[in-house]
C-alpha cells in the first residue's frame, strides 16, 4: 500500500513539477529551425522548467487544429502562431491566460513594442491575452529583370498597375495562348486567402482601416468597391489567370508581380528554375490616393493557455522567445519581421539588414501595417467575402458594388444569428 | 458440460466488444448529435438551448439547398456513369481475355489508393494551363477546357474522377454477379439463335438485378457523402457549384464552429438518404428475380 502511495506521489510530482511545458510552433522549415535552436538554448539553462517543442499538427488551418486541441484538452502550454483575428474566440472561451496580470508585462511590452502599437492587440475586455511576436507586411513583389526588359515602371497606383499589367500579359511562345500574366491572385474561396488579396488592398486604399467596427461592417464604402473593381478588371481583362494552377508562378516567371509577405522570399529563391532579381514595393493604391499605402501584416502572437501548470515559467519562456537576441534570430533564420520598435535604427540588427537587403522594404513598411480585425466571426465573414469576391472579381457575375453590399449585409446576418 | 448461465456469460463476453464499440462510436455520437440539433455550440463554450432555431435556419438557408442540388446533380451523373462503365468492363473481364488478371488488378488499384492522393493527382491532370488532359486535347486541336474553374464543368469533372476512383469496386460486384449466372442458360440461348446483345439484354441484365440494386444503393450512399474531392480540388467553388452537403456540413462544423447547425444538417441529410434508398429499393426490388 505504501509503495502504491509513494508511486502516486512520485507520479504527481513528475506531472506537476518535472513535466516539460509543451510549445507549438508553425510548421515551415525555417520556423522549426529557429524554434529548435532557441528551445535547445532554453533547456540548457532551465533544467527545472524544460520545453518540449512540437510543430502544430497538420490540419486545414492551424486555428482549426488549435480549437480541436482545446476541446480534446490536448492543447499546448505555449503557442506562437496565434492569429490575432481569431484571438477573441479563445478569450470568450476563457482558455487563454491574461498576460497583463503577469510579472513585468508592462515594462516588457513597452520596451519591445510601445503602447501605440500594443493597443491594436488589446482584447475586447480591455486586457492583453497575447504578446505580439511578428508582423509580416503583405507587399507587392515584382520581377526587376522582366520590368526592365519591358521598360515598365513599378506601379504605385491602379493606373500604373494596369499599364504594367498590359505589357506583362503575353503569349511568349507564340502558340496563341497567354502564358504570362501580370499577377496571380487566388481564385479560391478559402477564408484566409482574402488576407492576401482583398484586405491588403483595402487597407492600402483606406489608410489602414479595418473591416469591422463594434460588430458592424465598416467596409460598405467606395474604397472597398474600388478594390473589388480592381480585382474584377484584372480577371476580366485577362491580366490574372483564372486557372487552377497550383505551382509557384512568380518563381517560374509566369507572372511579373505577386502579393506576399517576407516569409516567401526564401521560398522564391529555393523554387526558381532560373535565377532573377526581384524587388518589394508597397501595395498599389487607387489613383488620387493621398498618404502612405498601409497594408495587412499577417501578425502572429505568443499566447499561454490557462490550463498550463506553470504560468510563470511559460511567461518567462515567452519573454525569452521575444528577447532582443531571439528577435535577431527570427529575422535572420526565417526572414520574418519581429514586432519591435526601432528595428531599422537599432545597430544590433544592422548586420542582418546589411546581409538581407531584401528585408529592408518589409521592415520599413511596419509602421504602416495593421494586424486586422479581432472577431470571433472573422472566419465566416472572410469566407462570405470570399464568395462575393469569387462572384464579382473572378467570374464577374455580379457588380463590385453588389458584392460589397452583400458581404456587408452578411456581417449583420452573422452577428444577428450566431 | 457448460451450464446455461456459463454459456450466457461466454456469449456476453464475445459480443461485448461489438456492443461497446456500438455504444461508444455509434449510439453516443447519434445521441449527442440529437442533443446538438436543439443547441448552439461553438466547441469551446457551453452549449446553448435554442429549440427549433437550427431547423428554421436550415429551411431558409439557400446555401444548404444549393449544396443539396449540387449533390443530386453529382449523383445524376455519377450513378449512371458508374453503372454503365463498370458493367461494360465487368462483361469484358468475364470473357477469356488475355491478361485478364492484370486488368482486374489495374482497375481495382484506384480503390485502394488514398482519396486525398488521387484527388491531388487529378487536380494536376485537370489544370487548365499545364494539365496533362488539356495537353493531350491540344494535340488534337481542342482548346484548353477549364475543368475545375468553369461552374458548368467542375461538377461533371469531379463526377468523372469519383467514378474512376470507385470503378474497381463495382466491377468486382458485377463480375461476381456475372460469373454466378449458370453457363447452361447462355448455352440454351445460343442454341435458340440469340445474339451477344440478346444474351446481355435478356439474360445478363435481368439476372444482375440484385447486384444492380447493391451498386445503386452503394453509389447513392457514397455519392451523398461526396466530400474529399470538392474539399481538395475546388473548396466548393467555382461559384459554389461543387459545394456538396457534407462539405457544407464540415464547413459549418469545423470552419465556423456551428456544431448544432451542422448536426441539424447531418440529420436532414440522413433523412434524405433514407428516402432515396427506400425509393430505389422499391423500384429496383419490386419485380421478382429470375
């Protein structure tokens, strides 16, 4: 009997004290490499609170996987791939730890991020449940060699974009079929695709406005119609292919421009059949637009789950992962931009930017980059917006104005019914 | 000798794994789904009782009705195509053909390959600009067909793919049915001067009626469960033309976390399948077998 009791006590001690904290990172090779390196370093100096690294299990989206894990109570202690747009759902479910209740949160965030940017990440209840980690501005990348060869000016406005698109779209092998296009925006209705086409263009056209305002659609306006009309024209004029091509068309030089974040640069280099030079510029804006071209930042944050046995240790690990040194590694290994003020002026990061000049435009864009809306209905809203985008922009079956009206009305419908 | 009580215990012991399986993986999920039908539940907060609101929403949800129409359209192409092609190949494979074993195995191969892998393969084949099918068509002067991006073509394209994937299974069913027909029946028909077509029309086809019923019912069940093909190849597009009921149900459940509404969709689908299968059974099973 004594032996059994002792065994139970030892097991309990193992579970509550010695068990490692589980940390889930994103699944791309660069982020896994970064996480492995930092976790190894942490475990070397923290034998009492070790971390067990695991990339997010496969699924349609990491958000779906995370939800399933919470239901099954198999969620990690720490997660670094939280999309702030989805955060409210987890806050409502009371599954996230309030970080602003932890030691040094204010000092830590002030030093790294600053209050002005941090406020964009506040939960509706006024507290902070996430620590912004990276903000990757979605921008326009163009093929310099092709642009020079065709004597095209990099586009800043829609008019300039059409001039470039007309020259880029061509039948290069003379078989009577178009085989090179201006750009290849997604034609699918997957909700997150709108984060890489409609949303950055909408933010660029509106000086960074978001889609929602206190449970109401804030995008039933001329700017949204202009953006939808922009994509409609691109598909209708044949500048964007409607096909189901799944290969990387930019790396294959089958399109002259693409909309991506900094994470894609290394991927381009890896998948280029023939090397070429490319450059990054802000998202084009409607003609006559004044002010900077804002964009969407594909943000990802650190969160700690409420059911962790070691909240303080988890918070310490999050601080370690977002330290000055870790941010430098994030920049260097993954080519992604940490949410850190003065990144371009800080001498500590200078040598990375000297080596990786392609990251400078992305880092310069950060002050004009927004994390997007935080709503528990964001997936459904973007999904319906995607259906309207498909109908209006890709197939031209409804006018752009009607598509925006439908999407805005559906937002009201979603909030009313669900 | 074993006593009655001991026999009963042994029986319970042997049947218990299945009973447990049934309770855990069938009765409990069905019971829980019934509970969800009158609730709203987003997986992570407590379910909220809503009475018949999910049903009312279903009646006015045009996306559900579109998904149902798409699924029926898929079935209208898939079932006849499956039967005609599988039957034709089974008839051919029943004959003393050279390399018969090889062909039988080859036709069955897609059945055992993962659905997702097959779907990705066909997605590449169907690609408008760089797909193999359009390349072959271009060799004979036919313009590129937008297989998966034209709302009018996408569902038939998926039906062709699904038919190819399941063909082997139905060939086996038909083949078993054909080989079970007694040879003297054919010999007698030959002596009476029947042609090959007469043999097929008046002997093979009528005697295959039980197999036909099985194939129709199984194709219907499989067709109503259409999911992986549109999920991987088109995401339900273009313009919702390949959105099946199961894909819509999955989207409501796992993309939007409307678990109660998804359960309601599930029950509606089960009801529709029941009506379809009973109707098929009534018509195909009404005459006596030979």
